[in-house]
């Protein structure tokens, strides 16, 4: 298995993975055009973040994006992990663990002082997965307001 930066040629496979993820996450709706547009924005602008994929036998089987934010609390750059997903066929085989470890190390090497992520509170397997990598709950609650 190879972990690498995503390329434009990966868009369709990434959109397929996002569909798997959005079936689990009740706050999001599968809209292939929107998902491709969002990933394309990240691929075109590395100053905003980076998308990593796990490739196996020439196929993208997992993905994770790391987006950069400025934190006034930390006084510098932090990261937001989004869209961590492994193709169902390859789950529980260490693919996700290797990918998240890669992203954590990448963030550390980039000098980010913190990484955070959002996970569906009903997705117990995902919450347990992240706890293994020492992601901890905070006292903050996520709120959102849709503008379109």
C-alpha cells in the first residue's frame, strides 16, 4: 500500500469514498458534483490544505484531507482533519491506522501545533478509532449555520 498526495486523476475514486463516508454521517448529503468541486479546490490550492490517499494495486482505497487554519489560541497554524474514510472492503485491515499516522506525522513536520477533527457522535467505531491515536474530546460544541 502506498500513501501519497492525491491527484486530479483520483477525483472519481475520492468521490466514491466520500459517498461511503456521507452514508454514515447524518449531517451531510451525497452530492457528487459538490464533493468533486470541494476536493478540486483543495487539490488546486495547497496553501489551504492537502489530500492524501492510500493506493493499493493502482486503486485509491482510502483518503484523508488536512486543512490549515490559523489559531489565535495556539498563535499559529493548526490542522483540521476532514474526510477520513477507508473503502468498506479494506476496513479493519490497518489501512486507516497507517493513513492517520501518516497525516499526524505530516502535520507535525509542517509545524502545526494542533490537529482536530469532527466525527459523527453516533459513529462509535470512528470515535474508538480516533481515541487509539490520542484524539480527545473537548468542551467545545460544534455549531453551524448553512448559508446556501
